[in-house]
C-alpha cells in the first residue's frame, strides 16, 4: 500500500510539473513572439546598414547581457531608434516599452506592436498596467528597453525625465543599462522629412548593478540616470566636424524654431530648401550640413545652432508664463483613436486653451463631417476634412469639453508645430493645430510651468 501511495504521489508531482511547464510556455508566448523578433532584427539590420550605424558595448554590458535580463534606458532622438538599441540584444530575448499613440500614428505600427507583444504605455500618464508588464517580462528573463524621456527629442538634446523612472528602477531592483545614441537625431530629425547621411553611434554601458539599485536612494538613482543619458546632438556634431548631407536641409525647421530671433514674432518663420527666414521682418539664414545656422542677405547675426535658438525660445516662454494672467489659445481639430485601435478618427473642431493651471478644449461644433481623409507618416499626420456639410453625424457629448491639469505633465508628446497628444483613462487625444504651427510653444510652456512647480 505504501509503495502504491509513493508511485501515485510521484505521478501526481510529474503531472503538476508538466502543467506548470505548460503554463510557463503559455505565459512566455503571451510576452514573446520569436517570429516577430526575427523579423524585427532583420529590419533593424537593414536600417543600420543604410545609415551606417555603429555599436560600442562596454565589458560590463556584455557581461550582464550574458548573465540575464536588465532594464535598458536610452535617450530618444528619432522614430527609428529601435534599430540601434535592439540589435545588440540579438540572440537574447528583449522587449520594448512603446508609446500607445504609436499604434494610432501608423496602422502598420499597430500590427507590429501587437504581434511583438510590445509593452504599450500612455505617455506622461500613470499607467500601472505598463509597470506590471515591465516587471513580468524581467522576471521571465526578458530584457526591457525604454526611453525615459517619453518622447522623441525634437531639438536633439536629452529632454526632461520624470522622477517616477527612479521609483520604477528602485521597485524593479534589477540591473540597469544605458544606451546613448549619437547622430540619430541628425540622421532623421523629428521636425524634418527625409534621411540625412553620415553615421549613428549606439554606446551601451551599465548604469547600476542590482545591488547598487538596492543600496541607493531614489534621488541618487535619478542623478545617475540623468548623467548617463545626457547628450546634445548639435554640440557633438560641431565638436566632431561631422557633415550630415541631404536635400532641403532646413525644410520643416519652422515647426521647431517658430519665433523670429530678430523681430521676435511668433509663428512668422518659414523654410525653403536650406533657408529659414521670417515672413514679417525679412530675417534670413541658412542651415548647413555642418549643423551651423549662418546669416544670409541683410541679416547680420543669428543663433549659431538649433539648440541655441531653441534655448532662446525657452527663455522667451519663461517670461510669458511668469505672468499670472498667462493664456495661450489656438484653434485645433480633435482626433481620438479609432475603433480598430490602429489609427485616429476625426471628432470635432474647437479651441485649445492653456493657463498656468489647466489645458482645456472646448467645441461648439455639435455635428461633424463624416468624410475625413487621413494619411499617416512616421513623424506626421496629414488630413483633409470634407467641406460637404450635407453628410454629417453628431459629435459625442464627451468630446465637447475636456480639461487636463497642467501639473500632471512633465512634458507632452507632440509632432513639432503640428500636434499635441494628451491622455485620460478613456482616450488618447490628438490635437492638430488648424492655423499656426503652435504645438512647440505649448510644450515649452507646459515644461516651464512644471519646472517651477517642482522647484
């Protein structure tokens, strides 16, 4: 009888073990797709060859990659950065934290993100599901890559990083690596269209071991992360004498550099070919393949680099938001995610208004045109609203008035000049500016107000 019980217990234990293995395989399948992994790595290799990307891995990084999973933090300079920091993990399981809005920005991306089982996150919003999924992946031995700035840096500098990233690192308690990209934002600037040619560098190192994470305070972790990821593309380019060649080098810069440095007029700049100029006062300059802005015509002087011009704009916005009566108001067209969650749909038109306390949207349009043609691009979205008022439908009441506390955002995602992306627990909202290319100024104002709140 005793022998029978022993055999029965052994069979039961084996059965439970098989069930546990089956459950682990099922869980791993829900987090990792080998087919999509191989397709991604192939695509990344093709991109890297085209832009002449180079990878440098420290001995500490190589060692940790062999030992097990890590959280890799990277600066974010272009929409194709995944091609640079993904390939060093070839042969090891890796996942990505991806902005949820990427699924709506291009339907093709929605298929890839969902198929790969990438970890989606609402940008600059407390997304606890994302945090749990990061932990779940790392515990399963899958490294996770994320860009703590939360968006692509349009001006080519490492942007503000929310303090919550230090809290996340402390909670995870795992090794943390750094990917510092150089040249990515010069190859494919967020404000431009088309690739410029020279090279991209991806420098990989470890920031902290698991033991260091456990022994450090969140403030010390934050300081270490900010120091590791700090980078300025324009200083790096000029110091190394690098030339990024392409066509129509300046076109699109008015979306980022919206304020004339001579007359100070907002939204008066325009570009053509390699020139940037002011439609009001006649200021003119050329953006060269060396990353230098040189005065032309009767213009005697101007900011010498994009980052210098951008910093000057920040200073001007700082003066404006210091006024307790500060108001910034522009007409926008409101889009939200579609039912397939692979693009945006037009909702209504209205006004986006910003004060020191709130970002609010209000619409008096109770019926909208049914026909809206939208075209999605990597860094932009074009659309045309039909003028045929006979084919309309009612606007949902929930979209007629929206309000967001400014203090909730360290910064917000945006297409320079064109749009802002905002979130709540229900929707992703894309505000497309209907007249002036004002999104860059809105972002600077949000960042400045929050900087003062956190002092």
